[in-house]
C-alpha cells in the first residue's frame, strides 16, 4: 500500500466519522427541540465541528434533513418493504406494509419533526413527498394483486389514496396517543381492509 493511498483511506474514514457524528447530532436536536431552531449552525455546534464542515458534507439544510431521514429509514427497517412488495397475496402484503410503517413511525421521535420541517422548507418538503410517494406506489402494486383490472380507475385511486393517508406519519401520530404500536396497526389494517372491500 502506498503512503498516498493510506492517507486517502484515513481521510475517508475521518470524513465518514464526522458525517455520522453530524447525523447523530441532527437527530438529537430534532428529538429535543423545535424544527424552527434547526440549522447547519445549531447542528455543527451540537456535533462539535464547524459549520463549514457540515456544509461540505451535506450542502444545505435540505441535504442534511434528507440524510437524517434516510438514516432513520435504514435503522427503522424500511428495507423490509423489498420483501413485502413481493408477497403474491395482496391483502397480506398490505397488512405487512402497515406493520413496517407503524414500526418505522414509532422508531424515532425525530420523524415527527422531519415532517414538521415540510411546513418551513419547501425544498425539503418536496424531497420528503418524493420519498413518501414510494409508499403510494407500493400500495398500488399490492392493490393490483387483489382487484380485477376492470375495477373503475377512480375507485381504485380513491382506495389507494385512503390507504396512503392511513399509513402516513401524521395518521400514526394521531392514533398513537394512548395506544400501543400494535393497537395502531390493528386500527389501520382494519381501515385498509374496508377500503379494499369496497373495490371487490
């Protein structure tokens, strides 16, 4: 190994460590404080590094918020959707999707703050909407395994929109007050089943 390669690997490792430290600091701030006070400066201070370092790693507040969301998604088990979406039983697949998202929304209080950030950051709102739209696409794939292709397009779209809303972070937040994650999942599954039954 050449000296230059060694130095490059050391720098890459240091950059990765700083990136992880910044994401952890950002998550901590999102859990503990209002989104209104969230900035590259506040995160840099919490991480014990300079604002320029945060900027060089993420480019903007949007870039940092996206990185935080993606890290929570990784840790929160959203990768399980790859298996869920292959389920040949559409109804069972939707039940599994509900379980995955209830677990995800419950996995980190920072998720609620990230959704609050949509109200004050248009660019981040667009990025988060794009990520959430993947859930709608997954629901559409599963619905197509349940209903006949001749089902009215408007009715199919309404059912998917309803289930999209039912499996959202906002709905989880509303239903989780005084309820366990399992109880919330049961309510959402029942409502999704009713939406599907209207199509059959």
